[in-house]
């Protein structure tokens, strides 16, 4: 039996604010991520602010903004999203390299404020759309189809500042106007769509646009996002019955620290902090445990008439997720982002330089868990190894560790397909071309097959060059995954 199905989709994944750049070009408006500073492994990224008294201030992304503060740019601060790795000006070269790898799909997100600069316009910015037209032209010329993330962890700054972001139902309508433009324009050019990125894990002003980071505001914002997603799925199916609509979630495998039933319960309950969102969006209703989950956070959801109906009607066609690591859950352990990051050290696993446990079997377990629960096709839309890649004097990069990581993870997907019978549509490796890290804002946390000459402060030629893993991945794809040898 073939390892991967003939029509398996092989590709890479990016987000606009980590990859695209083109700040202020082509009529692009300000995006929430534009205000995020760089950081490091032990130094959180911050949002630069104008405080109520007019002075400068900062908060970490997951903190509430002080009363009266608004995001503000300062000339002497480096903001990684503004240039990112400049796909905006390098897209032809980048897509040609991806074509050389043999990709047949490329996942990217559309910068909302490039298409609707404030989010409130009634007509889109044609110049912004022309950029994405050109990207798709180029993809098609190199044998790739797009996989479009409509909204990847950001929104036009105007919607955050004026309406408190996703806390407001007004943003649902703005999102649907944006989504409709994309769905109609790319109706015959894109089959697979993601309504949102990692809705289970997003939080903070840059990602949801809400000024206060209380459980109430966060879960209310996410209710609105889920209503927006369901309405988008329904609208998409009316526009084209061929569209396959998904959303993506951040999933790490989760293990209890011991067989103490309290640890097992904690791991299970922590898992539900993510499953909660997939349950609503893939099954179409809030799960029974939602009441307890929300009550423990002191949240009372405002669910309007019609919301429950639309959630039922707008369920996803497929479920996709990112997978990087697994976590050990124990009472008192430190967990972030719906438990996706954190937990105790796992003595059985090695870690990446950023302390992320490397666990390919956890990916197979997660694929089985999610398919057992939802019985919908799955798509692994992010996976990969963030590492420090050293450029050798001869200009090459020996990233054998990445080859090993990917070989093991692809092996896990192959086993899930061939042994466990899980339908997997495709695999898009995170950052096939090096890009800015979301969590740290660094460049030195690299994921790509293709090295980009740029440092943590944005200095460098931006020249692209192939790493050792490039040829390895080309061979994997050329054999449709038959040859995964590291
Ligand atoms: C996912 C996000 O959480 O993980 C990406 O969808 C992100 O935007 C990726 O880049 C890897 O995380 P990091 O922090 O290593 O960039």
C-alpha cells in the first residue's frame, strides 16, 4: 500500500505578518501586529503604547492595556512585522524555490488591512488584492494551489482601537465582507480555506483586538469569531459547492504526569480547553462541559438569537491543526495558550533549543484522537523545528537535525494514514522559508528549508539560499513520501 495517497498535498505555511512585510505599501492599512516589538526566548514581545497622559508605555501581549492607552508606533523601535522577510518583494523568487521543492500547495494568510485598510470600508483596496492575484498567478505557474488562511491572529488596527476588536459583533460583519471578497475573487482558484488560525490559543490585544484580557472578554470575543467562522462557511458553500472549509487549531499532544487520577483528569480537562473550540466549529454546538469550563473562568457568554442556529449550519468540512510538541500536565505546572505550551519536562523526549519537546508519536496519537472525535478529514497545516541554523563558510547550512525531526513526524503521519486509517489531506511545513518567530519575534528561530539572510534586528541582505533539508524534502515529495530516510 502506498505510504501517502496520490493526491496528497505537500507544501509550506506562512502568515502575512511573519513573512510578507510591505508595511505601508500598496495602500495597506495598519494591522494589530504592527505594534509588536521583538523579544527573545526569555524576554516577552511587547506592544508599544501611547498612555492616557500622552507618554510612552508597553504591555506584554497577553496583558490588558491600561485605561485610556492605545497602540502607538515609535521611530526608534524595531517592529519585525513591518519588513518580516519581505515576501512582498521576493514572492516570485520564493515561489520558484517552493516549486523546485515540488510543493503542490502553499498556505498563506491574507493581510486583512491590505484588503480593507481600516476594516470599515465597503469596497476593497484593489491594489492590495492585486498583490494576492499576482501571488496566486505565480503559484499556479509553478504547479501549486493556494491554501488561504482568511484571518491569522490579526485584524486591522482601526477595528481593535475603535470597536475593541472581536469583543464587538460589528467585527463579525467586517470579517464577512473581507471573506466574501476573497471567496468570490478566488472562487475558481482556491479549494481549501481556513477561516481562522489557532482560535483555541489566540489571545492578547494583537490577536483579538480586545483591550482587556479578562476571561469574559476573551471567550466573548471567541464566541464572535466562531459565529463569524460559521457564517463564513455557510456563505462559502453558497458561493461554491467545491470549497472545502476548515479552521486550524494549535494542538500539542497532552499526557498526564502520572497515573494519579487527578493528573489524568487535569490533562483531560486541559485538553478540553482546545477541544471546546473544535466541538463548536466541527460539531456545531457548545459541548456539555462548556458550562463548567466557562463558570470556572467567571464567564457569562452573550449568545444572541440565531447564533446557535448558525453554529449548527456552518460546520467545518475538515479539521486542521498545527503540531510542534507534546506537554506533560501536572497540578500546578505552568501552562499557556489553552495548555498548548508549557507543562513539565518529559524525561523520555529530547527538546529543541527553545525547550520544545520533540514527539513524533504524539502527532500520530493526536491525529487519531481528533479523527476519532470528529470523523472529518484532517490536514496538518503547521509542523516543523525551530532551530539555530549556522551558515558554514562555504555558504551551506547543515540542518540534519531538521531532517531527522521532519522524517520522524512525516513517518508518524504515514503510520496514521496506513495503519490507523486516518484520512489526512496534506502537510504544510511551517515557514518553508525562514520567517519571523511569532512567540519571540526572532529570526534566529528558523524553520525553513530555505535560509534567509537576516538577523533579529532586520539587518541582512534578505538573500535566500537552500539548506541541506531542501534536497531531502525534494526527494520526499518526488517519491510521494515513499522515501523518508533521514
Ligand atoms: C503557530 C502559529 O502557533 O506556531 C505561527 O500559527 C507560529 O504563527 C508557529 O509562528 C511557531 O511558533 P513560533 O513562536 O516558533 O514562531
